[in-house]
């Protein structure tokens, strides 16, 4: 007996999907085991087998949801690989999230080596890091990734400054030219529809602005929703790429629409609207930068001067009229 057999019995595998088989044959086989295994019914045996199969995945995914403080109402578990149609829908139902199994999912694993992103990380012990030290740490990771074949436009670097441990950690990723997708851009109406994907009927998406590859939307959801929301967070900010993929979702966010030439002088006024304080004094919101085809996570930086320096480093050499956005969210 395999998890695929069990999934057929409890009708998790749709017609035409790899792994679809005879429900009657599986029932007959499990019925033969039922008297031996404490007379458990075939259906219960199938569900127990599936629970055992997804248990390690469930533990890992649940930990990731908690670690990244993800809103389960906005999470879709996407399945690829041979067991996707078997395990992903069952796992999603146990976690209370949506699921999607990719077309030809069984063959995706063989393509992984061609499409995988490259990753690099470095950590330094620095007491009260200066802007130059932060930029040097960031540059080190960028140089490593480009040396391994990542295209410079695809590289993103997240910096985390921990004043309690006197550490600066830079984590970067990038894609090779072969892994960069070249999808045709979607029509404007379809982009608006994608911005509301997965939300309640009646959600209204409005474009805030766009770069050449990414579009920023605010989405207002109806007051009555299937999914619980914190008070005052009915508005969702989403970043959607031109192929229709939702690249970022943030509740309760504020958006600064600016340009390369104007953003440096706009950062302080934008941050001044955040009165929150933490254990170490004034606490900045979690900020991401949307620029070109990149979403740069700056949430690991808690100093306004460091944040401004990193933004300036990202826009170096770009035309002054190129649009960009800062999306800020209160820290939880």
C-alpha cells in the first residue's frame, strides 16, 4: 500500500491527474488488511496512511508559517513533483490553507536543476556597524552570486542587523539567465483580477503604480469575510508581476510611490509617520523596496540611516525618473 493508493480511496486525485487509479481495487486491498489491523475500516486506514505520510511536511510547513508570520487566508500550497497530487491537497486541508497542483507536476522534479535559484550568505560580528560596513557586507554576497552565474538584475540581498548580538547577516539569492522566466505580459484587466486572487468575492483591486516589471495594488476586501482579519486591516497591498504572479502580500501596509531621483529625500518623512517603539527605542516598520523586477527585503534594518543607505545602494546608476515603491508594514 502506498500514499497514492490511499489518496485514490479518499478521492483526493482528480480524473486525468497522474496517480489516478482504481478506487475499487484499493478498497478491496485495504479491506483485506482491515481484520489484521484491529478491524479499522478501509477509509480510516487510508487516512491514517496519509497522515503518517504528511506528518514531517506538516511540521515543517507549520513552522515556516509561524516563523514568517504568514496569513493563512493568503497562503496557497503549490505542489510539484511525483507525489504532489497525492500529498499536497491532503496537507493543505490539515493546515487550513488553499492548494494548487501544477500541470504535469510529476515531471517538475526533473527540471529543478535548471530552474533553481542560487543562494549565498555571510555573517560578520560588527559592533555598531557603519553604512560602509553594511554596504561592504551586501557587496560581498552580490559578488559571490554573480561569480556563480547569477544575473545581476535577479540578485536580491536581505540584511539583518542584530544589535543584541553585534552581528550583521546578509542572505542573497539570484537566478541564472536560463532560470529567468520570459512570460508574455497579461492584459490590464487580467492583472487586476490576479491582484484579488484567492480573496472573497467583492474584493476591489486598485493600481497604485508600476515599474517596468511589477505592479503595486491596494485591494480592499469586503467587511464580511470567510477569513478572520485583525481590526483595521481590510486593505491589502499586493505586488504582482507582469505574468500575473503575486510576488508580495502585506496587510495594514503604507506605500510610498517615488522615483530614483526623489526617494532619498522622501524616506525620512515617510518613516516619521510610524510612532511605534521597541525595546531598543524607536522601531522602524518592516520595509521592502520594489524596483524594476526586484522586491528587496529591508525589514532586517532597524536604523533609518542604514535603511536610506541601502536604498541608495540599490538605485545607484539608475535613471532619475525610474519609478520605485517603498512598502512599510508595522512589526508584529
